[in-house]
């Protein structure tokens, strides 16, 4: 829009992005009225022609601004069903509908927030088309048309409802929706006719920042491996390179046993994610953590992931101890050494000097990545992102949160991504280093991530195939945590690869596990939807 003559101010509300901190995870934190007041009072802004647009929670803030400032001309919503802005869930204003403001809404065929459990996708689409007809004042029972402008800008009340073939989070990546929003705002704020506005937005660049942000993210993450390997060649860090413990199949010595253990682990991961992130019952989930420690664990999404990590490492550690007691002692297993914890050939002692150097190497790697994040932000206004931001810079509050959430994440990567993956689930060597690393990685993805992928498939595929409802809507489970996984997969897959490579170089789990925990926590406390 800014390239077409509109003055655009993109803001981060409190507890989001680069804005300030408020000790609350309440959905309806203060609306950004100050930002709107500041913008319309600038000399280069026409205060008589203003608009607001937002996605998901941002749609609520647009709703709130429209209610507070009836003089706003155009409102844009990327969220929910077409009963919005007669939005449900906000008390006395839930039936508010503007009569002197033009509105455009991008709504999704696979909207996570809206369909009832017994609805098919076709049912949901028909419901929204019927609602468009109601909103447009058509005869009762008449289906409205998506992507058609009803009313007129001259009368002060035009409305358009654009159907996006996708889910709630993907609305902001919809080319169709983005072009429609830009065209609608050009018509409503500049008086441009529809044909000219549609032609004006035909060439868009909205996706390039996202594409370059994703390329930057992947490149930065991958670059940490050559950075670490380069440091391992120096005299100071060279002692960290040791041989791996000899391969022993004492835990998986029967045919198919590795796959059995891995299958149990991956299914367990999916079940734990479903019931211990946000289960709507506040039973040992993120909300339970917030309610139990209200002034300590203050980050909504981080609380959810924190409980997932915690339940995983507790169960995995219990399994490792039981297996060691049953099999390890009988077969002469050394708990510390064979699980990748002891540095020396004495096998039962820590080498604190080597551990200290490991931590120094991780600090060097973090500082390198953080410097790159600052450089990209300051020089190019570029965020490292994939759907959502990933590695943002720290504020004082985020830095405090880092140390609150780091212990659970570290325990997970130590136990599940270290002792379990390279101890009980240790794999055999193949005839080349590349082949070995690749097979280890593929099998580790099966053991660590497949259950989460199945959770996504169970959530969406029945709906795509025309069956009733988003399946998980039938369970006490919040869909927000399911679509969080779409941005989590590539990040987690790379961290698992890093853990494999660094374990094979150092013979111990420390470097890969601690580095993965640092990066995971960094992502968790600076980049989630609610921080």
C-alpha cells in the first residue's frame, strides 16, 4: 500500500514484536489508540481518510479501533468467519456492525476459529456465503458472493468478503487476499475506481520480504555448523573432539526393536503435545503453569511449549533409568559414558575443563548469530522468519524470560535430543560419513517429529476430504498449538541435524544439546505470538 501513495504504520502491540512489555497474557490488552492518534496528527497524513487492517488478534484491534473511532473510513480483517465484525466473544459489543465504515474481510475455507465440530468444509463455506448475503441485505436464504463489493464507497459503507483457500495463519500469505485488501483500501481512501485499483495492485512485492527472511533464517541456522567446526579446529577447542562411545545395540538388539521404540516415542510426542500444551481444561498445560505461577511464567505460547518439553523429558528420563537398571547393569553399561555424558576414559567422571570450553564455544556461536540478527535488522530491516519471526533481538524482559524457560528446554534437548537419541536409540555406522549422517537424521526425524506431523494430518486431512469438522475440534485441544507446528518443523529438523553432526564430532551430547536448547529458547521467548 505504501508504494501506491498510502501512508502506512505497522505496529507491534504490547508484549509483541519490538514493543514494550506488560505483565499480562490477556488477549485484549490495550488497543493501539496512541499509534492511531500519532499517525493521523502527522502533517503528511490526511486525518479525514484513514483505515486500519489486522490479522487474527490484529483483526480484534482493528475492530476495537473502529469502535473507538467511527470516523475511520476503511477497516480490514484477516480472520474468522463472515459473521465478523459482529464478532463473538467480546461481551456487550459482540453484535456491533459498522454502518458508516467500509469493511473488507479475508476469510478462510479451513478457518480454525469458527467451524463447529460437526461441520464439513462445504458446510462452513455455505454458512459464510449465507452470512455474506445477510450482511449485504440480500433476500433471506440468498447466498452472497465472495470477492464482490456490496454497497459503495460514496455512501460510506462498502463491504467485500474474500475467500481464501487455506487456513487461519496462511491468510497473511494469500496473494488473492493481499491484492484485494490493497485494492479495497485504495478505493476507499483515494477514490480510485475498482478497475484502476485492481490494475494497480497486480504487481505485488508483499512476499519477497517473507521469502528473503526465510532464506536468511535457513542460511543463518546452517552457517552455525561450519562456524562450530571451524572453532573445533583451533588449539583451544580441539580437545573437545573425541571418539564416540563404541556402538552397542544392547537396547535394540532384536530385529525391529529400534523402530518399535522410535514409534512409541514419536506417538507419545504427539499425544503429549495435544494434551499438555493447551488442552482447554487447564490440566498441566500452559494455562495451568500461568495460573500456578502468575508472576513468573508470563508468556502464553512459551508456557505451552514449556509444559510439552517438561513432560517429554520426564518420561524419557524415566525410560532411560529403567532401561539402564534392567539391561545396562547386566551388560556392563556405564550410564554416564554410554549416554554421552562423561568425557574421560574413566567413564564415570566429568571433565569440567572440557565442559567449560563447550559452553564458551556455544556462547561464541550465539553471539555470532545474534550479531547477524542485529545486522540484518539495522541494515536491511530484515527479520529471520518463516511465517512468524524466529530469532528477534532481546529486550530486558525477553532476556529475563530466556532464563525462566531455558531449564525445561535444556532438559529436553539433554535427555530426548541427547541421551535418548544417541544412547538408547543409538544407530549403527554405515559405509560413509555422509550416508551415516543422512540415515541417522531421517530416522531421528521419524523418532522425534513424525508424531507431531501426524497431529497436523489428523487435524486437517479429514476436513480436506470432506468429512465433518476439524477433527481436533472434537477434543479439548486448542488449534493454535497445531498450526504453531508449521513453523516449528524446519527449525526442529535443523536442530536435530546439528545435534547429530556435533555428537559425531565431539563424541558427547553437550555441544549439540546445549546449542539446540539455546536456539530453541531464543525462538520461544522472542518470537511467539504472545511474548
